[in-house]
């Protein structure tokens, strides 16, 4: 059974009439057969002509269209309304308040469709972000993706993410975008009552700052120092546990809509799960390559790092230093004071090595009381100087029980070898290691508590 199609004409192609025409033109149950407006050059009349709809400057011409069922008067003109009331006959006339009501209903439907489309686009963005996050294997790269997504969603200029360190009870800034020249990426801080962080973590949902200069119940001095004028901050909580906080910032005041806030809440939920997963994987990887007692790299990681750094040094024509270290008379200390105090000695030595090492250096426990340092881009002179500083630092460090040691103090013996001065190829890392190890044993044979350089 065929559905009836109603033939419709519209008088008045201003904003309201044009909107009605465009909506009804797409409705299969209605055929827009004609429109009228005194000024035929208005955008609505141009649109009608482009879409093959009959146009006229005289609204009375519309009433002559064969089969016309409905005339909608959107003109708001008294003369037009009176004319239609006297000549409509079998034609249904919709005008005045009714026409305005129809227009409002149509506009409301259009707004809902736009909102639905916007929500769909937001969900699509979050889905794409989720796919990208599934490939992230490092917490920093995952956080950068999340920050970028928040900045893109809200068209914001900057963003950052801080992680909660459960062991230290502190927040640590883990990733930033858009804060060029500012040291926000190195911040660590305690969660203090009355502070912004405390407010964010105790608030259900995002924390909103439309204008930093407005009055707030929390301290905003840090934000002002960084030039931030507006912000959305979302707590990252996974399975009831605080993971961190996502901040999306701007350097000018702005108003955030309910849509913005809802989308950021969803992003925060997605981000928390993804970041927690990556951090868990990182911790597992770290445990696999970290010595449990001293918290420096273990033997397996050292061998892998030495092999990789040797190849890199050979490829780029750079120096690579290697220092082997042994704690002097360690067995004597253990026999005298027991293994627990002996473990404390190893922890002290490893902490001194980490204190003097650069970020690019590799500090490792080689085994037992032996340690190793891999030093990229380091000459023999530089390696020797570092080895001497390490020796002196350990000798000067007060260690409980050290007075019972031979010489009355804790000391170390060190051996140094440098690529390519002492070893010319990267093909046999174990032989290069053997050079530094032999130099270290030479130090022990010469009386301990000294540095010996390998001499080709």
C-alpha cells in the first residue's frame, strides 16, 4: 500500500522558513512544491532554486499549484494571514503560533541530531584513542597519547600527566606537552590539604577552572606561575586505586561545556586502565633486569647493555668506558658481622655508584660483591677520573662495622678499560669485559683500594 505524499508550499523564506524548507525537502512523506518571498535574492530562495523548487515573489501564486495540500505561513505578515484565511478552501493553512511551534520542533530535532552526531564523533575519537593506547609499551608514550587526545578534543594549548608514587606517597610529573621552556616535567610534590591535587583527588569527576583569576577554594599559585589560565583536571583511578592525574590546560580563560566535561570523564576512565596496564608491564620488566637487593641493573641487563653500547660506539666512532669494581675484604666483613650487615655494604656501594653516574651510564651488580659501570662517550682519562672519585667516595663513607676491616675502613678496587683504546672490535664483548676485570684484579693484587687502567 502506497503512503500518501503531502504537497507543501512555504511563504516567507527567512531563517525559520528556510530551515523548515530544508527539513521537509528531505522528508519522503512531504513534497516541497513551492516557496515564496518578496525579496527573491535571500539565501533561502537561492537554496530553493538550486534544489529545483518552484519560487515566486507573489505568495498568491503558490495557491494555484495543482494538488497543493498544505501552506505554511512563516512570513509573520498580517496581510498574508488574512488573505490565506479567506482563500484557503481545501488547503490546510498552518501559520502564526502553529508555524512557529513547528519550526521550534524541527529546530529541536535538528539540535538533537547534531548532539547525537557530536556524541558519536566523541565516542569514535575515544575508540581510536583506545586502539592507539593498546599498542603503547611505555608509560611515557601512553601518557603522551592521552594528553594529545585531551588537547585535541578540547582544542587546548597544553597538557600534562602526573603519576602517583605509592612507595613515596608523592605525585610525579611524568609527561608534558606545550610547556616549552618551563620545568614542569621535573616536578614532584606531596599531596597537601588545601592544594589543587588534594581537591582533584577528592572530587568526583573532573575539576574545572574556567578562569584562574576567579576565586577558588584551593591553591592555584603553581598554575599561575606556569601561565595557565584555564584547565580541566581528571583523576585517573583504576579499580579504586589512584594512578595519577590528567591535566588539559590553556593559556587563556575559556568556558567548558557539559559535553567537554563528559568526554574528558570518559577519557580519564580509558586512560586510567591503559596507564595502569603499561605501568604493571614496566614494573615486571624492571624486576626482570634489576638486582633485588641493590636496585641497580642485574648481570643479565649489564651483558645486554655492554653488547649494545659496544656496537653503537663502533658504529659512530665513539669511546666507551668500562669500570669493574670489587668490594675489598667482603668475605671478612660477612664473617665478622653477618650477611645482613654485608647486604647493607652492597646497598651503600651501589648508592654511591648511582650518585656519581650520569643518566646515560649503566650501573650494574655483576655478581656477589662485584659491580660494573658502562660509560658511553667516555675517554680513558675521564673513566680513570670517575673511577678515582668512586674509590675516594667509598673510602670516605661511614659504614657501620667498617673499623673492623683491614685498614679500618671499607674500600673498593677498580679496573678500567676503554674502547677502542684497549679493544678494537665490538664482536667479542666478553673479551673487552675481561680487560677491565683483569685490571681490577691487578688492583687487588697490588694491595687493594686503588684504580688500575688496562694498558694495551
